[in-house]
């Protein structure tokens, strides 16, 4: 599904949407190797290779990336829960 490039750039954590617009206007954004310098340009995060200043920020299948992020978040939450449980047990023992 096509989305505005500034939304994709913001979702990748590179810049805010407004700052992403400036990056686009200054010709610092590429989609599949082609420079994009027009606001309103769109890309497909599931298919396109999107870059800023020569660095790839979004590559290929967004669903895989979303799964990776969800797994990282889940691991961190599990770690926090485990630490909290251990701390609570220690507090209960006092």
C-alpha cells in the first residue's frame, strides 16, 4: 500500500513528518535509487527501498520489520516483568 514518504520516514524514526518534508524538498530522499524532491511523493514500504542521505532507512517487507520490533518489545517487557517480580518477592520477604 502506497504511503506518503514523509510518513514512512517518520515511522522509521529518521525525522518528524515536517522535517521529512524538508529532506524531500532538498533532494535528500531516494526511492529505489531515484531521487525524490517533490512533496506528495509516495512509496510502498512493503516493496520499496527508501533512503535518506544515501543510507537505507526502509527496506523491503515492512511486515518482517514490524515483527522484529514486536519481538524486541516483547523481550524487553518480559525482562521488566521478571525483574519486577524478583523485586516484589524480595520486598515481600522483608
